[in-house]
């Protein structure tokens, strides 16, 4: 069992005046039900997944909910939109009402929430396990924050917390092993069950695609023919870490460009992919304006693509970008994410935007970094509209060192593994 960064914050928020309605969303099988039942053991649990019992729940009025279930965890609420209306009425009618709503399909769940529960609901997202969460072994273990997250939060520019001697650290060796496991199987909680062997983990990931297609895509799109979407899903999985050209994608899948764009949007709304927008506020004519696709979970991506063995550079990049985004979202950092590419080949894999400037990140799958690996990070300032605060090369290199002023080379497992003290939910 792994603790989640979100657990304590959910409990604290639920105890506040404006936390009587919590909405927890995220990809299927990321552990929403497990987390909610653990965090709210005192609340009854109601699942709206079963189509046989769902009509009965949908017929309950607000007064019925208040008399029978004034407080409850409601799962798969996107499947019964009328229940959300009744919960809103119950919330407005009584201060005793306290509900936690769970759902996997962002487009249905969040559109209903925004329409029906505006100003009432607090929305949280649960992502696949992060490296600091994978370092825990029970609900009682504190989830530390990674060095990169702590540095981004501090906003003081001090390089010290990012540097050190990773190879001499026992904790770093464990984080390296967790990172390699994450690269192979991803962060879905089920695949990290100690009772499974590697073959069973791969089989689970293969079955995940079928469950996703049967449930989430049915909720999102009600497609009569799933074959074009399945082909598009695999084509996008094979393009992870690349800029997306909708015309090329459409041609490969034999659909219209508008359909290809819509299929990618379905994957984004169901938390399967991140669509990383290009940085473009600088009117530099050399900047490429196409977005970049990153699958959120490397295990799911490889199951869909059918690839085994060594990760490609693009797959490695996607796994690291997804991990950074997950950790930043869990920590509620006020940062944005972009990529930057020019027509003459200069590329920055990830631009992390803080209010006061940018952190540029180059991601390499190699085990030994040299100054040449940071060539795209040099002389970036003319392309940006805010100061460049720091540049990082993240790789499998086991050394953490300064390549130049404001330019560091760090092991991924050192920068993103459990390394900082846990942050309290009140912070």
C-alpha cells in the first residue's frame, strides 16, 4: 500500500466550511476509490457503476439523500448526472451535507460540476503514483517532496539543494531502482502489487486498455465504431514525446484531421495524455507552434504501442515530463508547462514557467552527460519573455554537477525521487 500526496490535503479540506463538497477526478485505476475510502472511513460508500442499481440511486431526491445519506462517498458519479443535481440541492438545504464525488471522465464529471456545483465544490485530481509516493510502504508513511519541487517552491535561486553526491546516498540507490521500475511499468497502483510477477504486471497493463475503451471512451464519446479510435490511440502512443501534426496523424489512421484532433482531446480529457503547448508569446518567427504529446503513464503507453525492451529517447522524455507535471500538480505549484522548438532544430524539452521566470529542462536517456548535451539550453534568453532562472539536464548520469553558471546536470532519480521533507497539508 502506498500513501498519496493528496490524502492529508483532502482530509483537511473536507473539514473546512467550503469543503463539504469534494470532487476527486483522474484516470481510471489511479486509486481514487481506495484513497477516498481510506481518507473518509467514517462515510458510507455508494457506487454508481452498476447499471442495475444506478436508476434507484438516480431517483433519490435531495430530501432522500439528507435523510438516508447526509454524508457519503459517491463513486462514478459521471454515470448518473441527475445525482449531482440532487447532491447540490442537499448541500444547499443543510449544513450537515458532506459528500465526496469520484469520477474518471473529466469532460462529463467536470462539466456537470462546473454547471451544477459552481462555487460549492472543491476539485482535486489524482494522478498515477509519483516517485516519492512509490517510496512509501503504507498509509502511515509520510510522502516527501522531491528536490526539484522543493527548489521550485522556494523561489530563491539557490542551487545548493539540487546538488550533492547522489552515488554516495543509500536513498538515491533506492530511488534509482524505483525510477527504473516506473519506466518499465508506470505508476498505476495495481502494477506495483508485490504479489504480481512481471508477466502479470504486463498483462494488467494490456487489460487496462480494454477497460478504458469499454468505460471511459463510452462515457466520453459513445463511439459506434471503436476501431478508428483504437488505431489513433496506438498511433499517438507511438508518437509520445513528439510534436503532433494532425494531418499526418489523420492520414495514418484514415480519418479526417478534425476527427484526429477530437480523438486526441478524448485522450487528454480522460487523463491518458498531456498535450504540452509550445511557448509562443515571443513573436519570434523561428518558433514552431505545434503542441507536443506526452503519455502520462509509461506503462500504459508501452502496452498500447506494443513496444518492449529499451525505451526510445522520446519515451524516456515523456516519462520524465509526466513525472515532473504530476509532482508539480500534487504540490499545487503555481507553474505552467511548455516546450520550445525552432525551425532550425533548437529544442527545449520542457519550459517550467514560474511567475518570475523560466526553468529550462533538457531530458536525456544516456548515462553520461557532457557539455554538448546542454547545447540547446545555451543562449535561450532571446527566445523568452521572462528571465531564465535555471537550466537543467536530467538523465541517468549518477553525478550531480554544475556544467556552467545556472546550468546543472542532475540524475532524474536525484531530482525527482523522494529527497525532501514532507510538506504539511496546511502549508
